C-alpha cells in the first residue's frame, strides 16, 4: 500500500486518557439548498483544540431518506454530525458517500451506523482496498496522537460498496453522479455531483482558500480534477475544506496556484537550483495566496513533490 504519513511530523508521542463517550462540541449546519446542509468545519490539521473535527460533512434529504457525505474524523465527530442532522429531518440516513481515504473524512462512519445500522457505505475501490490494508489503523493512530487521545474509542468502519467513474446512484428521486480519479489528492478520490441540483461535492480535490497537502497524490492528477470540477460549471461547489460557494473563482484560484508553482519549479530545476533555493522565490511568486490556510506548512513539501514529478517525466 502506498501511503506516506500525512501530518506525521505533527504527531504527539504520548497519549492522554481516552474519551470514548465524548461528543465534539456542536457545529451548526448551513442550509445551502432546499434540502442540502453542510457543516463547515474549522480549517487546519486535527488538534486538541478542534477535537479532530476539521472537514465539511454534508447531507441531502431525499424522498426516501438522507444521503450523508464524509461524516468526519472520529466517532466523537460523527456523533456531533448525527445530532446536527437529526435537527434538520426525521428521516434515516440510507447512504453514506466517502470522498477519499484520509481519515478526517470517514472515521465518523462508526457513529452513523450506531444511529442507522442499515446505512450503505460507498467509496472508491482503492479507498476500500487501502483501508483494509492498513490505512485504517494509520488514521486511527494519527487522530489519537494529534488530539492527545480525544478520539480514542473510534473504530474504523470501512465502506463496502465501490463507486466507479461515471456511475450514477439513483436515491430518493435524486441522481448522485460519480467523478472519480486514481491520481489526484489521495489517489482514492470521488467527487459527487447531484445532477438535479447542480451541486458538486469536490472532496479534497478542491479546497477553498487552503493550501493542499499532496503527500499521497500528484500535481498532474489534482490539476486534472480541478479542471474537471471547473468545467462542470455547477451552481454550488462544496469543497472538502473551506466554505461552500456558488462562484467558481476559488477553483480557478487553485488551478492558478498550481500552474505558477509547477512552472517556476520546472524553470528553476532546469537552472540547477535546489528545493531550498526555490522556496523563497515561490513564496514571492505565490504571495497572493499567503493567507491561505496551511500555506507556510505545505509550500516546501509541494516544491519537493513537484521536483519528484518532474524527474519522473
């Protein structure tokens, strides 16, 4: 399994006491459409302060039940999502889509099945494969370390239904169309389009005002996925992190960011410069994006990964 430890440099080595019965502090949902809700989690990496919750869980109330997307990073976060969901509808969750293998998006599955044991969990086939081959334990351990044990008690509930590119799930009068890739943000990514509502859930292939951690993906794949999202020209875009938008500008901004970075890295690589010589140049070239979440934390790594991709061409 190809999985490079995401956020590993931030992990704590000593765990505090477990909190298996805890629930993440409430984060109210925003109603973005007639029957669609999103909880916009705080941006940043999992931490003690955010109790591991930092993604954008969303749900769509259909005629037959609720479709949930990315229920969060732990059973504690999932319980918060379930509680907020129940304030918006009495209908049960029938289906859960997971956008990719990174645990901040799917370890809340446990809480969903506590509330609705018959829910169907759907993901990219490589997400399921990686989770079965060790990504589950990796993410459980990482979340525990980063939160000093707050997420302990979480079990990895792995999806069982595979979703293919172009596949359409007809659920409760709505069409959920899959746009998948195997070389983008995590190499296990789904973007989920609600056809009737012209809404696209991008997962972490597109972020809003946040610099992307690409340890598990490729620039080539992310740029392709970014363009694909842009070309869909949806009425609403829900990123994996950051605010929902009816404007494609934030998607164009992400593509521009990567275009500048790759062009400049290639130029300086051809000049024989090293990664540490490139970083101050890129920081200046990308200064328009310096206020993005995790800009400083990810720039150096992005440069190193861009060099590796250039060398593999």
